[in-house]
C-alpha cells in the first residue's frame, strides 16, 4: 500500500512538473527561434525552424503552420506558392469539425489542447493576402473574389453570435476600398464607386469610433473622381459638400501605382488571470465578482445542465486565465514617397490590424466567459470527488487544476501591425521613387525603388517592414 502511494506521488509530481514547465511558456516563447528569424527578415531560416518544429504541424496547430508558410512564401514574392498555403488554410478552417475528444480534454485542462480556431480578423486576413497575391500575378478577377469573401466571411461569422454580443469588427472597410481599387484598375468605374462609397460608410460609422481609423483622403478623392467619371452628379455634389473638396477631371495619358505599406508586426498573445468570488442569489443566479477590477458577471445557472449545476455549487473562489494581446509598437509611424525628387505623397492608414485584434479578443472574451466558468466548475467537481476517495490525490489534483488553468496564447504572429496606402499617377516611362519611413526615435529610413509605368495601367505594389521598438 505504501509503495502504491509512493508510486502515485512520484507519477503525479512528474506530471505536475511537466505541467508547470509547459504552462509557463507562451506560444510566442515556444516558437522563439522561428519568430526571431522572421523578425530579423531571414525568411529562409524562419522556414527551416518552422519545418523542424513538428509540434507546429500537428492538427491542433495546423492552421497556424499553414498561414505562416504562406506568409513566408509571400514575403519572398512567391505568390503562387503563398496562395497554395493560404488556400489550404482557408479550406482547413472551413472543413474543421468539433473534435469531441479535445473538447472534453479542454474542460479538464485548458483551451490550448483544442485545434486552433483563428480569431475572426485572422480568418479574413487570409483572403487579404490571397487578394494581394493574385494582384501581383495579374489575376484581378481572382483578387476581387477574395475581397468579396472577406465581407461574406464577416457576415457569416457575426450571424452566429448573440444579438447583444456581436463583434464590433463586423465589416472590413479596407476590403471594400481594395475592391474599389481593383474595379478601378479594370475600368469598371460604376462598381468602383459603389465599393469606395461602402468603404467610406464603414470608416465613418464603425472604424473611426471603434478602431481609431478615419477615412483616408485618397478614398474621398476616389469617390469624387469615379462619381464624376460615370456622371453621378447628384452623388458627386453630395460627397463634394460632405468632404469639403472638389475634383478636377484629368484624363491625361498616365499610368498609376497603388503603393501599399504593411507596417511592423501585429500583437502577440500573452496571459492574464483574475480572481473571482462567487455569490449565489435567488432564482439560480450566480454572480462572479472582482471588486478590485470593478467587474462582475451574473449567470443564470438554470440554463445549464444538472451536472454543470452540481459543479457550480462547488465554486466559492476561482481564478480564471484569459488571453490578452501585447502590442508590438512599430518603429516607424509615418511614411511618404518622393517622386523623381519632385512631388510627394503621404501614405495614409487604411487598416489598423492591431486595434482590430484587441477589440475582437475583447468581444470574444465576453461571449466565452461562460465556457471558462464551466471548465473551472468541472475541475472543482472532479477535485472534490477525488478528495472524497483519497485526500492525497485530491490535494495533488487541486494543484494540477491550478497549473492547467492556462489561457490559449496561440495566434497568427506574422501579421502586420497596420496597413497604409496611396495612389500615385505618373507619366509613362521609368521613374525613381524614394520611400521615407519616419520614426520619432531613430530618425528615418530611406529606400529607392524603380518603376516602369505604362499608359492606362495600374500597378499594385506592396512593401513591408518588420521593425518594432
């Protein structure tokens, strides 16, 4: 009997030590070699680290493996290969079914054991990368399809959420804007105007309040230009008054460059926890409250099953772990382009990926708090049952429950922090563009780029820098 208890002690202590070691490291820290290579711009070495880490390729991490492979190929301008990976990731997400084994395991451990389900904004940014990839390959119609898919996905995702807990990120202004640019490049000015108008409405009604991103001046110019071009005088006059600006028709033989700057790196997930005291009220109401944080969450336990209710009765004081984002502040916060030493064009922010990420996670946490409570209640019930059979094992299980209460810190960590753009009209021929990236800390970075402009042709060009402070 003594030997049996000692064996159980050693086994459980080993398991607890393993849990402690695995629970300390975030997903970013677990993949430090890959992240450091990527951040330094060494895409070949990052690719080697990615392929060498077999844990990244298992089913529960498969989506992140695919989008990172796609990003690496995209950064190396192999857009065909990039879209192969992004298409596979898209299909993997679409075909993903609940794995009841991992769901059950998550209830007694934590959500990181389940297959990774991308945040809503991560899901749609797959289509953004695909759209840009198709544009670089000269496949404008395929790029348009991806832009439409962005907003179709957002509508479908948001429809699943309760009416009082919808996402603030419910439509994508930059997707509509990019759609307008593609229609514009295809000389479909009617659809271009509609897409630009839709983009402006989303910037005005949603982005400015929720994400701090106002409508770019270039978008306003494009609305006026396309309205004028298709003879929409009423719409032109309305927006001219709204913007306080006019458009002078210019049909010279010119070409143009849509210059898209992807700045810095998006946020990474970390973990934080909060302690709640459970207060039971009449009518099956359970309130979890934290006076220090000034937050409380009431639950009607009558909505849960009898097993879950029994578990709730064991809750008095609980610690819940949540994921949180940590911003990686870009080194540069402003950019402009100088043309042949003459004109200058400012790049304007069109999409703040960082701000969208923070709001998406906050909206999701409100919806999923109940799942965290059920998980902790179930752990507590198992602990009490085990303690009734064996006090020692019950104590060790209590320690194990504390160690396994861990947030899922996985996320797509190779995304940009924010996206800027400008439209540059030029005469046909060779041109030298100088890109100035400005920082309040380290001055500026200058890079020269050569372009060959053709009459009536729109070139889409992307530039990404990865530097953070």
